[in-house]
C-alpha cells in the first residue's frame, strides 16, 4: 500500500483575496487559518489601496477556520485607522471567531454580521 501524500505547506496557507473593489465598497475574503505565521501578509493586505479607498470594507470570514489574537488585533488596528465615516463589516464569522473579535474590541468599531 502506497503512503498517503503529505499535505503541502501551501495547503495550510490562508487565502486572502480582494473579491470586490470599488470606491463605495471593497470585499476581502478569507479562508483557512490566520495566525502569527500569516500576520505580515495580513497586515500588507489590509493596507491595499483598494481597501483604503473604499467607503465600506467587508471582511468575509465564512471560510475562515481559525483567527488568533495577533491577527485579530491587526484587524482592529486597520479598523481604527480608517476615517470616522468609513464602515467596516465582518460577515460570516463563526461563534469562535466572533468571540475572538469581541475579545480584542473589534465589535466596538465594526459591524459584525453572522
């Protein structure tokens, strides 16, 4: 019997893709895991001009399996650095992810939808 193939490092990397970008709204979709190993990539993505120029930024988290505190704080920093009239919406985060977002205070500066 042949051994099962080992998962590649790429299989564990999260996907972070801007799926919609316009002046009124931009969407950043996540899948996989966001942890300290992906923090730099997350921070770079959060300062993408397509996100910074949009009035509303939606973070799609329906396919996100894990979010650690370091990455949650990066989201909080990005949210508090936006203009006062800008809107940040988190959509699709499961119960555990919502708890992490609440623990860092993101729910105070963003709209969290189920």
